[in-house]
DNA sequence: CTGAAAGCGCTTACAG
DNA sequence: CTGAAAGCGCTTACAG
């Protein structure tokens, strides 16, 4: 603290008082000009706004927030950034929120410190709402939010408790889609490359896939032991899955990044051609999936719609409008590329 | 505004006053407990701190900032998020800043609106410092910051004006490293796959590379017309460069993501084997570069060091400590993998 | 060492 | 329609 004022070169900020003085008005009047629904003469408002624009004044949202109890901050909590799916979501969501005149405060949950502790400092800024971008986050963070009455919406994570908000892809349905696709093409021995075992995306995709396999009288699919959603994990799991003599003819990977690792393992470790010797499917449809070298058959998450829903929900909650809790499950669609084929 | 209080379910926040009342002290005393260098009896401080922890009180940094003129917010401005290099930097930087008790306010500059406008709303929160993660950002944003006296540090971008702060890889030296490496291995006809022409990374890498080629009496390298740093751009550029009859024996790509696109083009469009028919090099050493399917020879940016320097610099500036302006150019190192070979 | 008071930059009843 | 005053949650000289 002591050094905060060590070198007072900071330009002193323009305040309402300055404006009021320069315009010969009271601060109240000046303040009112910035609120559409305030009672103020149109010419007065215009005068204020014009002058403000000229000298580059804008009300300090921090001071404003003290009174209105609204910070216009939305907290964005992320953790698993290795999945290329997230940076894209993060930036697009941020753009949308910014366009609605909210600012995003980012917290990256590092395993080094407790989730709750890290969210606590975010909470001290009184965000109007926080959105969790996280398959991976436990509910500790959400609980901390709820304790201070801050609404939270989960992106890409279901299974949070009853009265919270979530928007996800319909992962279970996606899993079924994949089972049908593979089975329709004659596959019987199918392997599953798992991601994080406790992630709802992993659980739901597997559940749908597994259920559909049983419904269609396919032998129990063999699942790898899940660890993380990473290239390396996909590589390692596929190597094991494809090592035995009775290897699967197809692999469903819990997400694209796993699938890309799995493809490399199939080619380099097991010496198999994709899709000639083994079919491989992912989930998400990240940008890389469509690169010619991967050309991955996968299920595309309805990302535009998901972001849209999340934005609308977050904005409504930030404004304290009543919203119906629950998880919105949006349907994905299967996109066929070159990593799968029909068995003769 | 009107709807802000529509549904007053928000838990009322605990304030200093509550603490003071509950402890039978004045607010001044309570406040002092949170400052290490304030004069206050040790037992009093402990009593306050203990009680605060119990009931989950922490001072509101917004109100605090009004007085101290320090928001403990650092602005993080990003734009080109398609390059996987950035998400990594972004999250690691954020973690470091959080660990130092600063919070990150993220602004994603979208091409839809003006840079200055988008930074303006960040500035209204009075960040103590802003760091620009951007090869791509113009100086408009930086100018806006300077106008209100907010210090800015550029990450991965040099060539900002004289009295600003920047930390980058020594890109020019990296370009020379690559020229030497290729020339030492017998390459004479070398192509350059350019990224964004106005990005300092692109310019500096090319400059060093080009200069070194001339110094060593290699024929003028042929450069593609740069557009963006993307897989697609690398793909398109390499296809053109490798199409002619007198094609280059090696390609230096301005970054890894371009290089990966270039490799795919070489293989699929030109029918060339890498490195047998053409050697390919990138720059950055993003995670993907080391995947077995790419195994890209590249120059690794000293990312740990860069992040460290940026953190230290940003923190110092946030505290208004005097810092020496200028750009810190940190040496990268060449990492050899499987996309290059010696010419016989 | 502690407390009463002023003030940070705003907004918002309350009078006029 | 406008202004004077109170107050949001804090910090910090200033007395004591």
C-alpha cells in the first residue's frame, strides 16, 4: 500500500464534479444524463453527453457500483485450457458480454491453490454473475458463489445441483448417435477412450454410447481408464486398446483432442491405417478436426447456440431477472469425415 | 438500471460497519487490521482478522480503490486467439497475477468495433496496468491507455514506441538461427511462409532470416505474401511455394501453426514427403509441435522467462514503481525434430 | 494505539 | 426539470 503513491504520475481522472463545474450544472444533473430513464431535459442531457465525449469522461463504474449494487462485471472461471475448445468459447463469450457492456473478470483456477480461495477474490469484486467454463471444476467454486448470492451458470457441465443453471451439448444423445453410426457400419468390437472420469461430458457421452450399444445387442464396449482430456492421454489409451490380438475395429474417443492422440497412436504404435484398419471418432468438432491431416469424424457441439444461450442467461441473471433453473441440453450433430468406414 | 433491484434476493454484503459493531470497535480500527503497515495493536488486529475469516468478510476492493486509487485490476487485452500460443500465455500469466493478488480483466478485441472503444470500457475500471497479448494489436489501444496515464506492457510485440514496455522473444536472432541451421544442412533455395505482414514477430523473424541468408551468400529467399497466422494460410502459401518446377528444398514458416498447415499442404497438395523432399521449420514451439505426427523442428520461445519478466514488470508498474522502458528481447533456442534433414 | 470526521466518485430519494 | 444532501463501503489524516 505504502508504495501505491510512490510516484504520483498518474493523470488525475476526470470526475462528475469536473463536468458539473465546466457545464455550470449540479452533479446530480450531470449524473442523470447517463441514465436513459432518468428525468432530465433532452437538451440538458445532450449538452452533458456531448461535452463528456469531448473530454473523454465516462462515469466510474466502481463508484457507480457502490450505489447501484451492480458492478457490470461477469466472472469467468476456467481451468482446463489445454482443450482448444475452451479458448474459442472463452473469447466468443467475452466478446458477446462486452458487446452488452459487461466486462469479464477472468480467473484461471490453478491446482496449486484451492478453488474456493481463488473464487473468493473474484467474488470480492461483486460480479453480477459468474460463468464457469468447466467440465472439470468441482462444485466448491459454485458453492462459494451461492453463499454470497451470486448466480452462476455452468457451461459444458451438467450435474450441478438442482437449482443451478447450465447449458451443455446433449452429450448423452451424442453418445447414442455415435453408437448408432458405428453399429450401422458393421462395427461390433468398439473401444472407448475416456477423458476425465469425473467430468460430466465424459460421463454423459459414455452413458449414451454404452446404453445404445446394449440396446442394439453389441458386446460390452471396452473402455480405457480415463485420466485427462489430452492428446497424450488419447495416445496412451489407444495404444493399450489396440495392442491386444482381438483389437476393436472402432474407437470412440470422449473428445477430439483424445481422438487425435488416438489416431497418432494407431498409426505409429500399432501400425494401423485409419480408417482402413480402425475407425476413430471424436466429439466437439474443434477447428483442428477438419484439418485435412485429421479429417476427423466427430459430433459437433452446437457452439453458437450454446454461447448464445449462455450469454442470454448470464445477462438476465446479472439483471436479477427471474430465470428458470436447470440444464439446457442442446443437440449436437454428427459430421462425417475420413476417419471412419463401413466394415465389409 | 430500473430492473437492477427487481428481485432483491441478493444477500446483503457484510461491511466494515458490521464487523465494527460486532467487535465493538470503530470502523477505522477494523480497516487498519487489513494493512500490514498500519499502526494497530497486534491483538486487535488478530481479533479482527479472526472474526473476519469466520464470517467471511473481506474488504470491498471497489470501495477501497476509490480511495487508494489502486484497483488491483490488471487489464489483459487479446485479439488473435486462433494461435494456440496465446491461450497458454494468457492462462499462465493470469495465474501468476492472481497469485500476486491482482485480478485480471479480460478484453477480447473483436474486429467488429474499434480497438479504442473496446479498451475504453476496460479503462473505466481503472486497471493499475494493462498488458497487451498481441502481435496484432495496433497502437490505438496503447494510446488510449497512455492518455489516461495507465502503463501498458506489450507481450510478444516490439516496435511499439520509444517509451513503452515490451517483452518478446529475440525474433530476429531466431530468424538467423534458422537460416544458419538450414544453410549448414545444404539448403540453398529456401522459401518463407509469412504470417501477418504488420506483426512485429513476422517482420523481425523475416528480417533476421533474410539478413543471414544474404550474409551467407544464399540466393534471395522467396517469401509468400503474408495474410494471417493460421493453418489455412500456411497451407495455401506452401501449396503455391511448392508448386513451381524449381521448388525450394526448405520452408521457414513464421510460426508453428503456419508450419503445420504447410506440412499438410506439402504432403497432400504437392505430394511431397517431409523431410525427404522438403524440410519445414516453424517458430514458437507450441504444444502441438512436439506431437509425433508433427515432430516439428522449430525455435522455442522462452515462454517461462517471458511470462516471468512480464509479470514482474506489470506488477512493478501497477505499484507505480519506476521501470526502465524498452523492449526486452529474450533468446529462443532451436529444437530439432523430424521435419528437417541435410541435403546430400 | 484508537476513534470521529472527511472524502473517494458516484446515484437517488427528497424538495423545490 | 434541477439542485442540495445523504449515503454506498471503504481509508486516512487528524486529534486524543
